[in-house]
């Protein structure tokens, strides 16, 4: 039992994050339900902790009574139809508060006491698509045409920590077809502004720097960050903004301000820097260009605009490189191992509920891996195998059960 990783995971989420008590507060809109809300949603959480790829897989696990030893003896668990119906009417505010409490507990436990990159707690925002389908849809779906067929999907912006430590999903915000433009640039900016506002309201001391791609390289986003007293780093690509074209030309004609080799000694980085004023922004900004020479003699460049006037160039470069964590450690990870693209269930609040469960499970998994087993298991696939093995070896124990009475 001492080496049972599933037991350790259950003890961690019960004794550190008090998931048992937090899920007591969840409610749904069913009338005269046979099963309490907690009885219905706990198997969903267990499933996503184990990276299930469909509700059918969860259904098989329930039929085989694989979670039975986690509940009081005699507890009857619901069928998959009850789970689907409950997810459609679940109060998702309770799930939002549960994830918020996980983040706050991580802060209280000094998970980010030294920041994530050189003393700064850095986060990245990126947009992604969820739950695409040619058949299933709901009133909140966005639509497009692929190969002559109507394609339904949900889209949103996700904020995640980047750098050292656990890769936590701080929060997410979905497109609202009634509020957000279908055009990617305008729609995603509106969604990201709502996301940033809510995160900073709930976690004032967590975020030091927000990294975003070239989509928001404009005064609207930069002013939003300045007004909310948080620094931002934004990628620059082809841009029609006159002041950006001018500062690029000036940087190209200037001498490099720094030169170094990367940590592996493979790439050579030359840095060019200028301070400039962007139209409609009330304070000076910093333009930095990193010219990179690769071992095969290829050359590339990364340009950014930032409000971080005092941050070192090497720290900025680290944040740029770490930005891909949100793609690799969050999106690709969940899409490959938890089927974030899969359309689990549509209708009502089911989409928001499933996404929330996925991100809650991902955060608990990340914190457990970093803070409890301290990366003793080198790769995620192996840890998942050990968790499944531990679940099958699980014996009934009062300290592990979730009371749904």
C-alpha cells in the first residue's frame, strides 16, 4: 500500500485540497434526483484523473465497479445516462470555485514562492478549440465549413503558468456567440480580456507577467494590462502599425546590445533593443529583437513588445522559449492523453462542465506529480500506468472513502 500511487493521489486530493468537502457544495438543476450531485460527479473527476478518453470508457469502469472502494459500502453509483443529464444542468460556478481554491492552495503552499522564471510568476494565454463534431451541436457552438460539411466546435482562451514548477491552468474563458465576433482577432481579444480581468480579480498577487502571441500586439490589449497593473510580453510579426514599422527599422540599423550563446552552446543570440511610443498607449514601451543563428547556419528572429522596462534580456528570452509550454504541456498533452478534442457531451452546461473537470484533474495531477512524488516517475504515461495498477489493487479503507451521504 505504501507504494500505491493511486492511494497517494486520493489522499493528496482529499487531505490537501479537500475535494471531498468542496464537491459537497455542488448543485444541479435536476428535479427529485435519485442520485446526489456529488455521487454523480465524483466518478467523472476520477475518470479524468486517469485520463479517460470518452464517457463510454467511464461507463465500462462504472459497470465493473472499479471505483467502489472509494465510497461507503452500499453506495450505488449512477449510470452514464444520469451523468450526461447531470452535466447538462450542473452549476458550473461550483467547479470554477473548486479550481480557484486549488490555485489558492498552491499559492499558500508556496509552490510559486520563487516564481516560475527568474523570480517572476509568468503565465501565457492562448486560444484553442474544444469538442469539434460534424453531428453534435448546441446553441453555444461556433460553426465553420470543412470540405463542404458544417462543422460545430467550441473555442476559448486558456491561461496557464509557464516556466518551472507545475503547469497549472489558472482559468479559461469560452467564446460566447452572442458577445464575441466570429473573426478570430476581435473575438479572441474580447475573450482574453474577460479572462485576464477575472483572474487578476481572484488572484491579485499571482501573476507578474502575461505572455501572448502577435494576435494582441495592439494598444487595446496593452492598455488593458497597464490598467490592471500587470506586465505583458507580446510577440510581433507582420504588422501594419506605423510606429512598429518605424521602431523595427531603427532596431535593424542599430548595434546589438547583447550577444550570448544559449544554455547548450548550440545557438547564438544577438539582441537589438529600442524604446518607443505606440499610438494610443500612454507610456513608453520596449521593443526587442532576438536574432538567432542556428548550428545549420539558418537564421531566425523573434520580436516582442513589452511593458517590462527593467526585466533582463535573458529573462525575456527565457519567457519566450517557455511560452510553448502551454501548447505542449497543456493543449497537446490533454488532446493526446485525455481527448480534449473529443465531443463528450453537448447541451446545456455540459461543455463548460467537462472542460472544468479536465482542467481541475490536470491541475491536481500536476501538483501531485511535482509536490508529492517529486517527479520520481519520469514520464506521464508511466505514472498513469501506475495509477491504474494502484486502482485495481485498492482495498477498502476509511481514510480513502468519499462520503456522499
